[in-house]
């Protein structure tokens, strides 16, 4: 991953963190939360996938941590 890709991903992941907290407040029911969260996270994951394995792992780890902090993912089920 190039430094530019790292900056780009970091910026988008920081935005996702803020948006995810808002989505969690607006959609307390998991059935509503997951589609809303996915619509925000998928474009980031797609970009990371195109940027290479290191970028994809970086983004996946960050997204897992967001979900753990929100109580939407059990830490034992981390993908990375």
C-alpha cells in the first residue's frame, strides 16, 4: 500500500467511524443497522481490495474494531 493509499483509506475509515456511531444510534435494531452500515463500508472495502492485500487487511481490521466498539461484533469473531 502506498502512502497515498494509506492516507486515503485512513481518511475514509475515520469518516466511517463517525458515521457508524450515528447509524448505530439511528438504527438500534440490527436488521436496520447492518444494511445501513454495509452501504457505508462496502465502497471502502472495495477500494481497499483494489489497492492490494495490505490495504484490504488494514481496512478490514479497522472496520472490525469499529464494529467491536459499537457492540456489533464479538471480539472473538475478528476476521483479521
